């Protein structure tokens, strides 16, 4: 049996052991806390985190890396800028691929758009209406103007009353435009004095030679169905082919559809026209492969060559250059050229 003195000694030893264990436990950093504070140990960050005032229109590759962007995002931002993008306001920088919301909010206080790039505030015409108008009609247009596009505020500014301006616009819309000064004089709201005073400033519209015809790049299924010779199945085929092409460059492309015979096309052709300005173009130097590989005028071999050569060469300036690289034959080039955009020049060309 232990004596009382031995028992007391054992208790002292146990207390000391417990104290040492507690000191070791609280003094040793816990692994879970370290990972939360420093980030994942398996994915250490390699980016810098230096914040400074910058202009996204002029910031360099190295500076973007210092701000914390990875290499792929930096290259994307510079390509976006090289393609002609100008950041007029700071919020446009958030539209760049790779710029997350959290990253933008962190950098927003440091973005400073230069005066040469900043979007200029528009001066509203209404702001000028506080000037005193003459009591009698005395139009003073700032410059020549199109009578078919001006609104009530502009007409009031040059001397019309509100009721006269509204009456003129109603008259204009009812006739789908004003095409001569005689038509302007025929409007009951325009006096002879008014018409004579405006004659040197008014720009008249020309009559549309396509009045009564269907424009096939904007027509919906209901409008196309009104064209004699286009049935329900043909409507679907036209809309699908238009989407694949990016729009029609000429109305003769309708005849490329298998469901349209020559005799039927002759009937259809007399009722339609094509506005080639409404087509969608492919920036061949920067567009991803899926933007052009399914185009009806693009062969699988051509799409493959574009991807391979562009990666090593950088891009092309013209369709003729693509023909020299044996990407297109003459016939293929003539067909697809209207759908390609060469407006952006890769840096590797310089």
C-alpha cells in the first residue's frame, strides 16, 4: 500500500503531465485551420496580388499578371483588345472572358479609363429646348436633316408647335415617308412659308424599289408563307438554311435548297429580295472552330486546315491569301468570302 506521501507525489506527477499535454495541444498548429487560412495545399496560387491603378485599354501583359490574372485570361483580354474592343466604362472590363465577378469587384476601385477611351455622355436635344424660341416661325436647323426620321422635339426646336410637329409625323407615317417637297407642302400642318424655309435643309428619302417584296433575311415563317411557291416544308427549310449560312447574300441561294425546283424558284424570285447587309460574318482570325466548321460552304478539310494553319501562322488578311494556302478552291472562296471578316489583324502579321 502507498503511503499518503506517495499518493500525493503521484497526483502531482499526473497534474504536471496533463498540463504539459495541454500546452503541446494548444501550441501545435492544427492542419485543418492552416489549410483554411492558406488555401488548398494541393493548389497553391502562383499569381501575384499587387493592386494599382490601371487602364484596361493600355495595361500590359506583365501588369495584368501582377493584378492576379492567370496566363490564359491575360492572353484572352489582350486578344479581345486587339480585335478592336475599347473599354469606355469600367464595367465593360467585366465582360472579358475569365474576369469573374469577384475579381472585377476587387479591381473596380483601381480601374481608371483614360479620357481618349472614356465614353462621352450624349447631349440630349431636350437640353437645348430651354433657349427662347422666336414667336413666329423661323426654323434654324443645326444642319441638314432627314424629314422621315426626326421627332417631335427636333421639329419643335426649329420652329414647329407641338401640334404641328405631331400632325406632320402622323402625315409622314401614314404615307410611309415624304419623298418630295410637294408632298411636304401637301401636309395641312406645313404652311408655304414653313416649306420654303425648310427647303434648303430637308433631306428627302428615296422610294424603296422593293416595296411589296419580302426581304428574306428578316422575314419570319408567317411572312415567308405569304410568298406564292413557298409551302410549309419550304418555310422550315429556308429558315434552317438561313441560320446555317448566317443570312442570305443573294436571293439565288434559295435555289440551293433541294425542295425548291427551278420552276418554283422563278415564281418565288419575283416576290422576294435580299438585304446582304443583314448577314452575320465570321472573324476567321479569332472565331472558335465551331463558329465556321458547320457552315454550308465550309468543307471538313477546309475547317481542319484553318484550325491548324491559324495556330502556327496567326491568321489571314484576305480570301486570296487563304486560297494561296490551299484552304479554298476558287469556287469555294467565291461562295464563302461574303461571310468572312478580315477586319482584325493578328499581331503576328506585324
